[in-house]
C-alpha cells in the first residue's frame, strides 16, 4: 500500500483538529482560530492533491475498513472505512480547495469586519469541512449517512451563527428540519439496504450495488418483502433519494436553501459549492452502480432534476437580493446535475459538479466582497456602478457569471452543454420521456443567462444608486486572493472535459471522461462499469453524433446568449427600470416562490399538527387512561380496605379469632364433619 | 399411681378453659396490664398442653419446650411492661384503644 494512503485519514483529522482547537482555545489563538483552520485545510488540500496525483500516476485505488462496529457475521455489516477511487479523490480536492479558500476569505469577511463569536464560527467551519471530507471518502452507505447527518448539523450551526437576530435561527431551524425530513427517508433506506443485502459497502463484488446486480440477474436471491426484486430495489433507491433531495435542495425540499442565505456569506459559499448541497448529488454518483440498475428511479431523478432546474430559475429572475439570486441559481444548477445523473450522464454530472463548485464558490465569495463593500447591504437596487471601484471583484465575478450563464468558452458552458447533450442523446435513443426533462433543462438555460446577467448589470453597471455604492468599503488581499484563484479556474476548468472539441477535431482532450473510466474494474465504481449497466440507448439527429452535438451546443449557447443579451439590453444604462414588475401577477407569484413556503407551513400546521394533536389525545385518553384507571381502582380499593387497620390491638385479635372460626367452619363443611 | 387417675382429656379441658379466659381478656379488656396478663394465660394454656402430652407419650421434649416458653414469656413481659410504661408516658393512661396514632 502506498504511503499516501496511510496518510489519507489525516485529510479528515486535520480539519477536525482545527475544529477542536478553535472550539476550546479559539479565544487565545491568532485570528481567533482562523490561522489553525487555514493551515488545516491547506494541509488537507495538499494531501488531497498528492492523493489525486498518486492515483493519476499509479492508478492504484484504496479500499480499507478502519473500524468495525458490528461484524458481518452478526447479519449486518456496520463499519467505517475509506474508499479512494477516481470519484472520491477528485471530490476530495474540490472540497478541500473550496474549504481552504473559504477559510482565507473568512479572514476578510468575519475577522476584519469585527464579527462576534469567531471561535465558534471557525470551529463550525472545521467540523463542516471534516464531516464532508469523511462523507466523501466513506466506503459504505452507513458511514455516509453518519457524516451526511453531521454535515446537516454543521450547516445548522453555521446558518444560525448570528443567533441574536431573529431571522438566522429561524432559517437554521428550517434548513435542519427540511433536510432532516428527507434524511428520515434516507435512514429508512439505509436500514432497508442493510436488511436486504447485509452490507452497505459501495465498492467491489461484496458491495451492495454488485449484490443488487446479481439479484436482478436472478443469480442470487434476497429478501424483497413480497415485492418484485426490481420493485423493492426501486423503493430502496427512492428512500435514499429522499435524503438526496433534501440535501441537494431539489423540489419539493428546496425551500430551506434560500432562507439559508441568513448565514455568513463564506458559509453560503461552502454550503453551495462543496459541502452540504453537493453531498446529495455526490451520494447518487457514489452509489450510481445501484441507481443505474433501476430505470424507473433514474427517470424520476431526471424529471425532478429537470423540473427543479427550470422551477428555480424562474424564481431567480425576479429576486432583488444578490444572494437570493445566487441561492436559486444553486438549486437550478443542482437540478442539472440530477438531470444528468438521471439521464445516464454520470461523467457529465460530475463535470458539472466540479465546474459548479468552482464558479458558485467564486460567485458567493464575490457577492461577499460586494456585501463588505456595501456595508452589508444586499439589495441590488441599492448598488450599481461598482465595477470601477472594485476591479478584481468585478472581473472575477463576471468570469463566474459567464460560467454560470453557460457562455462559451467559460467552464459552465462545457459542463452544462454536456449534461444536455447526454440527456438529448439518451432521449433520442428510445427514451422519449427524457425529452420532457430535456425541454425543461434547455428552457432553464435561457432563464439562467437572463438572471445572471441581470444580477451583474444591477450590481456593477450603471450609476451608483445609493451613497454607499458611490463610496464602497475597500477589500483586502484575503478577499482578492480566493477570488483570483477561483476566477482563473472558472475560466479554464472547462478544459477538463471539452467533449465537443474532441468530437470535432479528434484530439484526445476528454480528460475527466478518461479519468473516471480508469477506475479498476474490480471496484465496480467506475464510469465504464456504469455505462455497461445503463439501459439507455443512444440516438442521433442531424446526421450522427457530431450533428447532434452541434444542434445541442448551438441551442444551449444560443439560448444562453439570448437570455444574457435580453438582460443586458434591459438593464444597461445609468438607471435601469424595474422591468420584472411588468410581469404583474406572475412577478407576485415568483416573489412568493410559488407559495411553496405557505403550503409547507400549511402542511405542518393544518395537517401534521392536527395529526399530532389527535395522536396526543389518543395517547392521553386511551393509553394513559387505561393505566390511570387500573391505578385508581387499586388506590380506591386500598383506601377502603385500610379502614380495618384501626390501630387497636383488640380489633386485630378479634379479626384473627373470627377468621379462625370462619376457617374452622369452612373446613368443617368441606371435610364433612357435620 | 396418681397420674393414672387423671386422664389426658382433663388436662386438655383445663388448657382450653385457660386459653378461652385469656382470649376473652384480650378481646374485651382495654387495660394494657390486663392485656399482658391475658397473654400470659394463653401461653400457660399452651404450656399445660405441652407438659400433658409430653407426659402422655413419655417424652421430655414437650417439657423442654415448656421451659423455653416460660423463659420467652418472662422476656415478653419485660418488653411488654416497657411498652406499657411508654404508653402511659405518652397517653397518660394504659388504655390500649388510645394508642392509635401510628395508623394511617
């Protein structure tokens, strides 16, 4: 075993150590624990990069159990272990990179602004990073669930960082409860997987995806609780998907995410780019060997993803706060990833996850920089004209925005194009239902272009619309450095996998594709294995694969440019008008998020509370009533009978004598003495 | 032999009579001292029985038991008198029906 794999646990333990240090000694540490966090995440980043490098050079993967809670001989196998394959190694680099940059940025956003509770903040960041990294390298579903929950807990702690105000604690509770609602299904799913297969391992022929495959092929049999094998596996897949939808903020569990904007902006960057929200999509990718067996579940994933992409994009169009626009764009972009996974585009999904992590972290940190400059004013209508004052922020934010909008040649274009391309090809290959998901995805491209450029125009262009915007606060190196790193990456990350270029020129440039296909066959977690499982066929229009690619790329690029151009046309000039108000009642509907919150509150208050009240009545009345009746009978009987305890010895003696006489009489009658 | 003229039934009747007198005392009298005396009568009724049967069977075990009972009765009286004294101190007389404050 390579030395580097002896060190992989340190990737988790370094941020964990910074968590403990910041929590207990943060008050006396330099920068209240920020330095420890930066060093720890830098160390984790370094180790992750070395791990990735070693994997690239040697192709040697790593799957080892570290601690066994319950041995497999007991019927279920509960263990903690590390699985480093192509997918997790790449994800480790992404997570630790974003975490490192967020820690650096926090120096500017939290320390320099003199925010309270910094040790608590850095402890939260450290634990957040550690749990996500442990989740990424988890080698079984049980361990993944444990750290999935820890990630949720950390998001709760960090979103509610400013707990003395009204909104953040409420938003934190909402995030916790909504994701917990999904996680409830996930928990049932984990138990179901353990009961069905006896193991929750992801990889190898002993892992549950491999067992499911052989069960579906009829080679082995498992307990399916009376359902057909595929039906039961679909139920399991959907149960786990509940947790995914909650964490990745997919419809209808997306409502927590916009509220989570109440947390500090660096936390939003971390949540949206690398940790919390990415966890859901990553989980589907992690156990894709299981999902690829289930065409029905894949179809559901694709539809939910496509719908969420469009649904969230429409709401982003009318929002006035910069972070709200970004929040809805996150929901929408994760919808694309789910669409890709559901449509059989495993590589495309991970590609989009990568590029999105970069440009969304960039956009949030850029928004954070703007918020510092604006003295914590987030309304875009109070901004304007910031581009001349904040050169670095403007340029990097623009790069991120163009990537988000999917404009050639920025990174988002390549990944989003590939997501849509995979969907289209598989739709043409005999899965006409995917056309619906594709249509929603492609429509969302236009809206994405529109709201992204609207945000840029309102924030940075035109005349300053408030006094703070005329004279913004300056930002330091610790803000500009992360922005610059991410800005460069947002421009060039598309080079990871520019499939269209390969198709047109024949050059071998689809690096990510080859990388994910290089997973050793024995692990059964590689893209090659997944494509052999897929039931999707491939089809083409306009004269073959290249024609299809050109049609799709042209369509998505054209729509993105059209949306961007429309926003540019509408919002340019010194003082743009509030054009979305012309939407009238549609605008009201969108501003209220389709009344999603209202109906969920109604569900909680009108349904759940009543159900709970009825259950309470039953509990108090029937169950407790029975117990109380029994005890009150005993009590009243005791109260009566104790009257004979008069305290006078004579009475007792009389009772003894009378009883003796009565016994004698009974014996006499029964014994036949008379 | 004198004993041959007194059959065992006589002892039993005597014993039953003494026992009934003692029982009557316990059931009807309120004076604690009389109570103690009645208990003595009960015990001694049993003693008469023990000795009579021991003699009837030609076995000394019953007589030994009677000695034990006498010793026990002496001890019981010592404790009983002590209790009677305390009752008198607390209730100013030796009426057993007054001492009922430890009940529910």
